[in-house]
C-alpha cells in the first residue's frame, strides 16, 4: 500500500514507503534516552544525524509523557524554541513537529514555524485544536481512553480495544477538521502503551489495518516501548530488534509514518517492506540484469 501524501503548512511529504519521524527530546528525563539531547548542541547534532539518516520529520518535545516533575508552560517553551528556531533556519524545507499537549505551547511553537502538532493526549486541552486550525498546521489525533496527561492507567479495560481506538481517533479527526485543521495534515495514532497493557498494545499492533482502513493516515509511535520490553522480557537497551519487527508488520499493514529513535534502521525496514509489497523499486538492482 502506497504511503498517502501528507501536507503540513504547504510542505508535502510523498513517497513510495512509510515516512520517518525522528524523536528529539529536549527533556532531561525521557523514558528512553534519559536526557541525551537535553543540551542544545546535542539536540542539534541529533537533528543533523537524523536528517542524514533519512528522517522526513523532526519531532521536538519539551515534556516527557511519563509522570514526573512538573514542567511549566514557560519551561516547555524555553526548552523547545531554541532548537525549533535553529532547525527552521538551518533546514527551511524540513517538516517540524512539536510534541506538546498544551495550547499555549503549541501556539508559541507554530508561531515560530512548526508544521505539525503531535498531541499525545487526545486534545486534553481542547484549545489545541483551535491553535492547529489557526495556523493551518497538521495535527495528530491520539487514543488515550480519557487518561489525563502524564499519568499512568490503572488496569485499563476494553470490550474491544481496536474499536475504541478507531472510534476515538476518527471522532477527534472530525473535530479537528471542524476547527479548521487541513484534512491532508491529520494523522491518527493508536498510542501504543498509553492506557493499554501489553496484551492490549499487541492486539492493536496486529490490527493496524483496521486503522488504515478508516482512510486516515496512521502514525505509529512504538519505538522501544514497554510492549516490546515485556513481550521479549528485555531491558531498555535491548528493544531495538523487537521494535523493528513490529515496525515491519505495521508497515506491511499500511501505516503511513513511524516515530523512531533509530532512524536509519527504521528507514531500512520500511523501504524493504515497501519493495516487497511492490510500491518501491530497488535502489540499485544490478545482479544478472
């Protein structure tokens, strides 16, 4: 299945394989890198490396998703804006995503040139939809089953977790359109591990096609997450292979974009999958031709 075109504030992303969103955390306490890109120069180097490795989108975040010390809006903005300004000036054509759930922060970031609001908390701050609509930015519609931002669930229960994901994300997508968010800039994200135990996340992963069949482009944010760790019983530094296996299966089902820590490895996976399913020609086929 060919990756659908996506347009974020006039920047069109089209390709013959799933797209890659590179993670750049401007936080000292992210679950995976524990502050590896908290220093500004380290963040810039991560951006450079990600683009060299084939990233299509740079996703910058200033607040971790997990519970922890409070980060004020002012602090979030102060963390993200310098990197955002530098990326926009240095790479004027790249699509910049901001990982935020707060309208005030999203407004500051879009005013500075961000193209996509990656809201992992399903419009918990409903005015964030107005911000995305005002700027004509893209918006990610996430599934959290009503979980409050930066909290953990207590034994999440579903009659049908896939049906819940489909219903909630598509309803939010329609709300976003009603607020003026361009249709071609909207994605839906099942939010693997958010309000989901490992069994529920695995159920979603094996049913990504149900999300794809809604017609909305699907963003998968599964990189090095707990579902991989618990499924394989491995620690954080040993989750890459499991992540890439899940990535391959989701790409084959038609996911449009993957949020990734390991950009080069993820790009190789999605390109290989695309060539197997027939949407991408080999890059250098010469043997016995």
